[in-house]
C-alpha cells in the first residue's frame, strides 16, 4: 500500500467507527419499537430489518451523498445544497429528521476541528445561519471527500453505519448474540456492493424511502414508553 492509501484507509476507519462522536449510538432506527412489538425477535427477523434499513438508506441517503460528493468534485456548491434538501424531503417521520440533522451538525462541527476543509466550514456556517438543513449524508460526503476517501468507500461507510447502528442496538433489546450480529454484518457486504452498482447511476428524482413498516415503528417510538434510545 502507498502512503496515501494508508492515510485514506485510516481516516475511513476512523469515520466509520461506532465510537466516532456523532451520536449514532443514541438511535435505534425504529428497532426498539420493532423489538417491543415482537416484529424483530431473533437473528432472522433482525437480518430482514437490517436489510430493509440498508435498502432504504441506499436509495435515499446513499444517492444524495453520491451526488453531493460529485458536486464537491465539480465545485458545484449549489448542487450540494440541493442534495441536502433532498435528504430532508425523504424523511417521513420526525425521529428520522431529528437523527439526520443532529448527526449532520455534529459531524460538521467535528470535521472543522480536525481537518482543513473550507467546504465543511461553509456548510457549517450555512447550517448555523439556517440557510440549509445540515444532513448527515451530505456532511459525510464533504468530510470524506476532504479526507481523500473515494466515493465507493464513502457509500460503504454510510451503509455500514446504518447496519452497525441497528446491530449495536439489537444487543440491548433483541435476543441475539454477538455471533448473530457479526454474521449479519458479514453477509450484508455483497448486498451493499450490489446496491452501489445500481444507485451510483441514479439521481435525485430516483430517490425514495418507501419502507412504511420502519416509519410506523419510528412514529410509535415517538409516543411510546420505550426510552432506551433517543426519540
């Protein structure tokens, strides 16, 4: 490996780590309610839930992040802001909007402290001045582009984050073991690769987040008594 590839790999691992302080461990993406309602109750149903969440993310956040990444490469800041708007339009419940905005701002605030990234500083200023929403997928695209991480690696990291959030939460509310969760994550890799080959050729008008069962779980979580994860 060259020095540049080692550096970009190290930065990719840092930004993909569950301990990276952007708050993804605070959310369960509706899993807490799905577990409470006995919809997710074992390794098989957890695998189905993680796959559904991955698909929902790939065809909404994934497309927006890829388009934002390319907008940075083309020095097209207006298109980057359009990507930010499109992410919010795909969030059908309050919990999803809260999650994507909190994590987006946290990542922007963190990134300007650890890297020299004028685009992120501009993005953060626009968030603070309410000129843009400041979503997590777009903040990821900016941070990873500035860190020298490729588009494919960015998409992989994004999808890993969604799956890891759910699998991490499952250990606290579903009857599964670490062996189960790691097997699910391992088996998701070829599915993520397949999804990238599709969504890399799509644009904003192709974005969709239609997984109604997950949105129902999130809406129930807002009003429920479960408080292990943020709502």
